[in-house]
């Protein structure tokens, strides 16, 4: 810019924005990224960080990055799957047995291939290892099995894969901003949300739900993405630094999320929220139809081949 | 001929925006009803927001035509009428430049679309963005008409 | 950013329509900075893509239809009978109506837009000045933002990770305080200016009240049905606007039989114009907010504020002063998004309760929409009533001062906010 912000004298400036607030693991992680990258590049790379959607919302930031603005964000796979369908597999129901299986996939050549193909959209995925938590069903009425869940009106992010999953498990997904979910639950407009512990606790949603069914229908894993144009403008040694620190940031976010997820679970129990263990196989069977309706069967087979399943 | 087309277009535009606004009400009300019966849709919010931006940008032309866009009127207390007309003309020119900016980069934005979808739907997001260059193009025509009309009346007064 | 602000104020002063003044100065920044110009377009579009914002067009349209279907005239007749004998009776009714609307709508702008449709003409007929009428209607809609549901409180709770439940309950006493304070100040202003103090009005008899009540039963039922619908989970606050439109149409067509297709068409056309004007300002304001975020202005600001004092009450007042000044020029939702993340941590460090801080912040931020020279609520009212900003400012001043006094009081005495939530939900 012609009148840049104070101290804005790095050669390569990047602006990173996230949806979560300042205390959240996502923001803490990109802040760590900022400090590490600035130090290791001796200030040549400058990273400005923004929380609470202050810079812009996630779909806007993705679009900006792909148009070549020097920005980046942390986004889930479903959001990216609008631009490249393959990514929705990462957020598909019961796709991976556990985190280590997903990590195995993220180390694979197939995944690397997708990342390279994705740069054609103008976006560079730096790391896809922000493990933010298990997605469960948080509801006003007790859900202990699929029959309890049938017909429940559930707020989702609106992503096609998530809607399809909720539908397949027997619920009725409804599109609604996250901010409207709280009053919606309080007033009974909706019966629940599908979310992970940190999201439920940090936005006070636990005040208006009474039950959490631990379906763990998918692991929320997000990616740190930046504009490919920006990434491409960096000298090779800086590209290395950025990739390494993005991975480290993801690890930090995952650790923090794991810790706070457990802590919040305790706090929510104290506040009267009941956690229910459910038969995941039952939900898994129901959710299986998603792969057909979404046309993900081939991609699933490819990924399973990589995983040796 | 041109005048006939102009009047015809105004009629179409008013009909269109009115129906779109009514459609907006219908969409959201429908969602209330179907949800009460336990089968909400995932697309009504996204579609409502798409309709909304078209109401706004087509309606903005209607507002411009009816001089409904408000400004801070403090200047009228300080300036002589003649100077006021000059200022008004300058503001009109700036407005036209702004509209050209919106048309140019708006079209650019629509064309360089990234595959982004409206949340909860399969509708491409450029249908939202398209409202901006379209509405701006209509406003540009209106603003040109107004500046031309003003110019003629000023000239007419001086002769 | 300095250039952007200068361009903006010059254009504003030269009577450029507000939406264009904001848009043009924002574009000037984009052209001079190293950001793709198409992002200005993106932000322009994003400004309109918010579901809670839909409450605005719905309540604006509902206002038009309420007029055309004879609901308003009956309601005002009823209000006349109840308040006619009071000094500034109709103005008192306007304040009460805002308090009633508070329980229906989450948006002060929607309430103000509807009331200026409904009440301005009658107020002028009763001899109030235009400045007084528009000023009161605009300022008193602040009450809407304190009673639940309130879009501002929801946003604040979300950004700050603060209990929305507590915020909602915490807003109730401040809302009542604002209602009472505004009614008292209406009394004094009306008395001084000889507004609406027809001594031939006598307090109504029970029979008169009952007859008039029956006559406007559909109007009285209107807010009650909305409140019941929202409370029992049939629809959300934003959706309530659409329900209000359908309700008004049903009553107009089938019960009062005063609404016709021709009238409805006129309502739709007027509502389109009103809404486009309001929404174009909100859309262009998001270009502005983007620039302010891009320049990381908030961080600079917070370093500045904490550098001045460490006394917590003084700090609170200082923050409020800053929020007030920001509110003079910026749009409320944008302010909420920008300022909450900056000031909440500072306030918490100074030992201020986040619920207390939130209610005060949100009231003040919403109030920014009503204060000249720039405010979306204000412009909504002005465009609907074809009033000038200077005239408005003169009329609104006593009410602006009243609201500011109440805000300072709420800020200085935390228990005004915290009493109810602590009582009902525990500290
Ligand atoms: Na309210
Ligand atoms: Na203001």
C-alpha cells in the first residue's frame, strides 16, 4: 500500500484472518506462525493477523486469495470443496478411523497431487493439519441413538457435504448463521447444531443445549491457505520457512484444541450438559449413503487404496 | 422512441423489484412454514440473500430516479444557488466515475469467478456479484440522463 | 487512510448522497493501495449478504402495509385515546411503541423505519416540528436494541465469547430506564414548545377505551402474535419480519378490507426505494470497514487508549468516548465487529464485567446509527420523511443528551445491568 500500517517494512506482507476470537486455538496458532516466520525471515516476510472475521469472512478471504490478494486464512475442507470437489472427502462422515489414518492420507502422494492441482485455482495449501475436534450432535433433547435423532432440525454450516451427512443420519439440516443458532435454540426454532466442543463452549451455545451425542461423525480438520501468487513470489528458502511454520502452527492448534476440548467438556458437564456415548456403527451405516448422493464413491475408493483398505 | 423505451423499462423495473421483494417475503415465510412441519430447506437463506441483493441494486436505480438517496444538506446553508449548481454537477460527474468503476471491476469480478457457491445452494456466487454491475449500469444511464437534463435547464435559464 | 477520510468528509459536505460518498472515498483508497480493485466489489456485495439484515426490508415493507391496511390509523386512534390528555401524548406513544417493538424486532433501524412511516404525518398534524418528530422516532428506537432479541447483543456475545443469555437479561433494566428517561424528556420538550397539549382532551372513560380497543384488536394482536411466535420458536427474529408482512397483508385484505392490489403495489414500490437507499449505505460502509481493518487501525487505537490511564472507571469512560466518536461516523454492525475485539480485553483487564461492558457497548454502538452526521438509522428516517440532517440534529439533540446521560449512568453503576442476570442465572 502507498500508506502502509506502522512498521510495515517487510518485503513480503501477508494478511491472515480467521473466524474465531483472539483466545481460540486457530488465532493463537496463526499468531505463532507470524512470530516464527517474521523472525526466521529476519523481518523480510511480514504477517498481519486478524481474528473474529475482522479482515473479511472465510469465503471472501478464499476468493481474495484466489484473485491474487496477499491474504490467507484457516478454512475447513468443506469450504474448499466448492472449488475442488476432492477435498470434501476429508470432511466426509466416518471416512477415517482415527486421526492417525487421516495423517497417513495427508502424507500421501495423492494428497500432494490435489494440493498441486489446487494451485490452478490460485490457492496454495500450506498445511492441512489444524485438528480442531470431533464433530458431535449438540441438541436440546437427548439423542442416544439414531431413532432419537430422526426428524431433528439441525443447524449446519450450510456446506453441501455436512447437510448431506445430517440428512443421511436422519436429521433435517437448516441453513442459518452461527450467530442465529443461539436464539434459535433458546426459542426452539431449531433442535440442535452439529459442532465440536470448542465451538459449542466458546460461543456459549452450551447454555441453550442440554445434550451432546458423541457421534464423532467427522474430525474437523482445517487448512492454512494463502494466495498462490504470494507464495510463488517468495524466494525458495522463504517458501520452506513458510511451509514448515504452517505445519508447526497446525500442530500447536491441534494440541491446544485437544486440551481445551477436554477442559470444556468438563466445564459443560458441570453446567449440566449431558454427554451421551452412542453406537457409532449405527450412524455410520446411515451416513454411508452420502458417498453415493454426493458422487464421492470413486474418490473414496482412491483414498482407501492409499490407506490400504 | 428512446423516451418510449425508457418509460417501458421503468415499468418493467418497478414490476421486477416489486415481485422480487414479494418473493423475498415468500421465501422466508415459506421456510417458517415448512420448518414448523419438520422439514426445513437448506437453500432458502442463500436464495433469499441472492434475491435481496438484486432488489437492492435494481431498486437503487429507482431510488436514484426519485432522488431518494440522502445526503448531508449542510451545504445548502452556505452556498449561493449558482455555485450550488456547479457543485451539484461536479458531484454528478464523480458519481458517474464511481459507477463506471463498479461496472468495470464488477464485470471483472463476475468473469474471474472462482467456482464459489452461495452457501447452502448449488448456485454460483457470481449471480450475487452480477447485481452490482447490472444495477450500476442502470444507475449510470439514469445519472447521465439527469446531468443532461440539468445541463439543458441551466443553459435554458441563461439564454 | 487519511486521504480516504478527507475525501469522504469533503464529499459529504458537498451534499454527495451518503452511499456514494462512502463508496467513492473507499474506492480512492483501493486505487492508491496495493489491493486488487475487485475486492472493493466483493466487499460491496458482502455488505448485503447477512441474514439478520433481512429484518430491515421486511419491517420497512410491513410498515407500508400496516399503513395501507388501516392497522396504523386504528392503532394511533387507540394511542390518542390513551395518551391524548398527556403532554406530548403522541410522542409518548411513539416511545412506548419502540419499547413494544423491542420485544419483536432485533433491529433499531427496522423499528425506526417503520415508525417514521406510521407516525410522522400524524405527529406533524399534531403540531410537532419535523426535527422533533424524526429525532424522537430515530433516537427512541435505541430501546429496540436493549430488549431481547437484539442483533447487536448477539453479535457482541459471539465475538467476545460472552453469555448471550446474560446479555439479553442484562439489557432489560437499561431498556426500561431508557424508555422512562425518554418519556420524561418528551414531557419537558413538548411542554416548552407547546407541542400537543390540547387541554380539551380529558382522560378516557373505560367505555371509550374498550370500544377503541375492539376496533384495533388486529393491530394490538400484531405485536403479541409476533412475540408469542418468536418465544415459542415458530420463527426467529429475522423471520419475524416476513411473518409481520404476511400478517399485515392478511388483515388488510380479509379483515379490514382496506388493502387492494393497487395499494399493495404502491407499498412494494415505496418499500423497494426505502430499502435500496438504506442497504446501499450499509453495503458501501463495508468497503470502509475493510480499509480500516486492512490498515489495522483498531490495534493502534487500543495501544493509544491503554497508554493514557489505568484507572478502570476512567478507562471505561475513555473507551465509551471513543466508541461514541466512532459511532458518529461508522455503521453500527461494523463498529461492533471492529471495536468489541479491541476493547473487551482491555475492559476485562481493568476488572469490568464483560456482560456489563457488553450491554453498555452495544447500546452506545447502536446509538451511533442515530447520531449525525452519519448513521444508518438516522438516514432511514430522514429519507422516508424527506428531512434534512441539520433540522434532524436540532430536534434530536435533547433526546441524544438524554440517552447519553442514561448510558453514562449504566456505565458507572454495574448493578443496573448485572442485577437481573445475577438474580436469575447466578453470578
Ligand atoms: Na429487541
Ligand atoms: Na452516527
